[in-house]
C-alpha cells in the first residue's frame, strides 16, 4: 500500500534516479499510482509523492481521459508562449485535506520524450492541460514543487494554508 508524501517531507525535495529496468514491481506500482490519482481526483502523480526516488510518473489527459505511464520522462523542448493556469498538488494540502490551488505561469507547450510501460520510446508535443500536467509532474522528479514557481507573496499565501493543516 503506497502512502502519499506531503509537503515538508524531504523525499519531495530530492532529485530522483533514472529507472534502469521495467520490472513487475514498477508496473504494479504505476497501476497503484493510477488508482490513487483517480481516487483523489488528481490528474498526475510522480514517484517521489509515494516515497520512491525514481524517475517515473502517471498522468491523465482530463479531456480524453487517456492515462500515461511515463518512465524516465524528459522535456526536450519548451514552446515560447507562456500561460497562467491554476495548479494544485496532492502533496500540498490545506486544512480541509484538499489541495491548495494557485496560479502558475509556465510555457504553454512542450515536447516530451519517455519510455512507456512496454518499453517503447515515445515522443509527443503537448499543449493545454497535458503540457501543464507533464511539467508539474516532471518537476517532482527533480525535487521541485509548483510553489517554487510562485512569487514569494503567493508562495506564502499557499504555505499559510498548508501550515494551518498541521
Ligand atoms: Zn504535484
């Protein structure tokens, strides 16, 4: 049974190691992460959020409901245009145990490369919500949280709600 790691846990601040082999454990962990993501109405979950310091994640395109299992994902190119969208994180919860949301500005489109669960190398240009989600989730693999992209004032507004939970 995997456990969700919350903001303040150092595991969320550690750079993850590449996955070297697709093992049955990895596949079952990713299945469990998809289940957790869906149960908590999330659209993405990265390995360190369940305490595993390894470069893999699961995410869902909210429009098509397509689920991606990405091993060693890498954003190889960022579009020039930026956009602002509300972001939250299953590891950054407020006093009601629900994610705290804040507007974050990021590139609108990205090209991402990854290995899928069958070992196939894939590459895709993503725009809109999937582009947003894949940036948020790959950040997790480098120990970066969405609050790191906020101005100090906005970050403090989020952290005040997070601290109220404890
Ligand atoms: Zn997150």
